[in-house]
C-alpha cells in the first residue's frame, strides 16, 4: 500500500473531519428546552381603555404584519367598546393605536388575499349590518356590508369569493358570500337530511369558524338556546349550499378561555391542528384526535411563521399559587417525517398566556387571566429566542 506524504495526510484528515461534521449536522435533533428564558414586558396597550383590569384588556389575537405587532382587545360578552386596535412597531419599539372602532371586541386577525383584515364582533350601531375592517395605507377602513351581522367571527377567501362566518338573528343563515370584493354579501343555506336547516326560534345561530382543507371549504354551525349543537358542514358547489358533514360536539371539545370555539388553526402537510383550549389534529376533517400534551392545563394559541408552526400553552405552577408557566413549542419533523411537539422555552408570570405572534424567532406573547380582573391583564411580553 502506497504511503501518504504529510500534505496528503493533512488533507485526508481535514476531509474526514468535514464529513463527520456534516453527518452530525444532518443528524441534529430538536433543540434543548431553555428554562426560565429571559423576557421583556413591552407594554400593556389596552390599560388606558380599560383601567379596571377587566378581561376586556385581553390580547385575544395578535399578528405581525409590515413591521408591526397588531393586538386586539374588548369583551362583547360584557358590552365593552368601542375598542381601538393597537400596534407595536418592531423597529421603533413604540405603541400606537387606531381610532376607536365601533365594536365591542376585536378577536381575530386574518389575511384576505394578503390584506390584513379583522371581523367586527358586535357593532355599537344598528344590527341590520355588521362590519369588517381592512388595513389600507396604515388606516383601518370600515366595510359595513354584512347583512344581519350582529357578530362577525371569521372570514376566508375561497375560489375567488369572500365568505364571512357570522352570529345572526332568528331565521337567518350565518354564512354570507361576496363575489364583488366585499361590497355586498348574500346568505348561503345549510342543508341537513336533504332539507334546509331551520334557524327560527334560536338565540344562538353562529358560524365561528371557516376552514379550508384539501381544496374544500368547511363551516361550523352552532344552534340552540341553552343547549347548543356544534356541527361541521362542507360546501357543495353543485347545490350551492353547506351540507352536513359531521357532529363536533363530542369530538372537538372547547375550554372556555376565549370567546371563540376554535381559537386558531394551522396546517402541516396533510394535517390540520385546531386549538380550543385543547389541541386536536385531523387528516380528513372527519376524525379528530386530541393530542394535548400531558401536564399542560391550557393550549392557548398556534402560529405559523416561515414554514414553522409554534404552539403556546399555559400551566399552573406547582410551587407557587398564582404563578403560571408559559411554554412555547414547535411542531418538529424528524428524518422519517414523523411529527412531534418540542418545547423550545418556558417562562413564569403572574397571569396565564393567551396569544402568540412570531417572526424570525422573535416571540411576542399576550398575557391575560380571562376569568377575572387583574392589573397584568393585557401585558405583552417579548422573547428573543436563539437556537
């Protein structure tokens, strides 16, 4: 065997080490949990509007958009409002707020064809029309075009049209559709057992959530007075109606920490995750499996950023009464494609967490005890995470 000269030996050693380094990098597993991570309280934007510390301060939803963190608040159950929308500049570190909107609660931010939009829950004006708002050139523009929209809960674009999930009055249908960019809306019927669902005589007629999965559109339907149904309907373009698909009352259970039934959803490959205070997954919108983590009291929010999915949970601390553990998790996929939840970090605070927004591993966490008054309700924390 031919001997290597010193230069060849050095080169071979270098290549071997490089190859080993590459293999270690390829086999790198999930990150280790950072316990008691450092955080900064960047403000309590709704404290001025709701100085009594009520749950109207709650940052029900947050979204990062165009270098701003947008934060909702209000309480339509207690007739709070009018409410502003708060914006924290991630560049200047300053808070601003919009003019007060004629709503009792801002609970959900969403994108309609890349336009930041929020449905208005419970307008403080005539209920014959409901409102939604779009961010245009830095201003929130009101669109008062939702017929009978006492509560506007959700909106989605699907096959060129805008759909709105509403809470309506007796005899009306809770999903509206617009073909003209939101200038006008018309109701879509719900069908069950080949008959139109009757909504007369009910106090609660609500579509809290509109979901798209595998090229199909789904709407939830809640009906009742004291005892409430909770069903899922699939849109049928041939009948131009939502057709009964499944009963969700026992399969997707809600924990009452938020006014919504499904707080948030996220998609990963062929899986949809739903947050209701618990965590569910489904691959067909028919079979739902609870995958809430052991030891977690409340699953609060889920957020997608740059192809990554993050989960926010709250747990009562065992050693101190009134202290809550906030954890942020990531949906992690191993080399075989198997998904699991990995805890990235945790922190401790005197009220539970409620909402999450993430951008480039900058984490913003909205805090609130939605069971009662607390001066810390509405606080927003910032965590700079580095893996």
